[in-house]
C-alpha cells in the first residue's frame, strides 16, 4: 500500500490495528523519543510510535536497556505525545518496573498513562509476567506483548543472538503468544526469531504480530529510528535496512558550519540585524 492511500485523518487505535490485520494491511511501527522526531514520524503517516526503552542506548548512551528508569521513560513519552496526532503511542515499561510484582507493574503502567497521556504499554515476557499483565489490563490499560529476544533479559541470555531456534524454546514462544492473546494483549512484538516461526504465530493468532528481525510473514514491522535513519552506524544486524545516512549528512553539515564560523563567512551581511 502506498503512503498516498494512508488515511492520515483517522486516529490509529488498538481496534484499528486488528482491522488492519484482518484486511491484510501491514502495520508500520517506529521508535521515537522526542517531540520533534515524533511530529515528523507522525505526519509521515506512521501507524504506531513506540517510545522504546532503546532510549537507554540511543539517547542516554548505555550499553543495555536496563539502566533507564520509569521517570526517564515518562519524560520521553510526554515529549513524544506532544508531537503526535494520528499514530498509536506505545510506551515500554522499563526493566524493574513490572517483573515479579504485579502491584508495582500496575502502579508503573498507571504512572505512564496519567503523566504522559500515552495510549498503551509494552512488556517483555510470557507466562512469567502473566499476573502483571492481567493486573494492568484490569485497569483498562492496553498491553502490547514482546517475545523472542527480550533485551531486558540480556544478562540471562548472555547474547543478542536469534532466539527460539530450538524446538523447546519455539514451543514455549508459541504457547506464550497464545497466552498473551487469551489474557487480552492487543498485539505482540516478536524480536529476532526464525521467520517461519514468526509467520506461524501471525497465522494462528487473531491479534497483530509486529516483527523486528522476524521475517516478512508477520502483520507489521518495527525498527529503532536511530538505526533506520543511519544515525547509529555501529549497529548492523541482518534485519536492519538503512533508509538514510544521517550520520554522514550531520557530520558534513557540522563541519561546514565550523568552517564558516572559523573563516568569518557565517554570519554574512544578510544573516545579521
């Protein structure tokens, strides 16, 4: 479907994503962490904007997603919400704000919704966080699931390699996906798993399945904005397609500015009062 046919006037909701899946329209999803980027992405026609805990990496310079706090996620989410009119905005619950304590999970989700005005939250994990998801859903807060490679569990896995290649892990992923649908999640992100497995999950479930490194047989795709735009050049997994080389463009622009300042060319006669 070309961008010309996107209905930019109609607000994207969780219900609309399900409608898109059922009519075979792919769902576009991208991360954003600030007002200016969110406004550009929204006006371009993005369906879902994820305020990802990847902000820990690309905004704060951390090696993993683990250090980012709930307060920091709310700050980014508030900034994004001010720039968005059409897209559905989903916010990651950060590490430590929901695992093992369903009361804390609900309190974290409520803070995100009340303070940022975002529209949904995303949690990593399956059966082990069932109670937390159910408690959040009981408050009327939409939940997006996340299975496969779950970056908040990097210290458990010890690697960012492809998940669910072995039969046992693949069967657990399918079981977890069904569970997430049954308890009421409106969509699931599948990260870095075999394309055949992801396509099977998308076929078997009625809720939208969004992939990142999960092949083309799912209902939509998500990437990190800084990776997709080539701002972050140190990350080159197989699943990443770079749509721009902003790192080079920005470097050249900054160097040109420095040269013009040093030479006295900036500002010129037309650029002063």
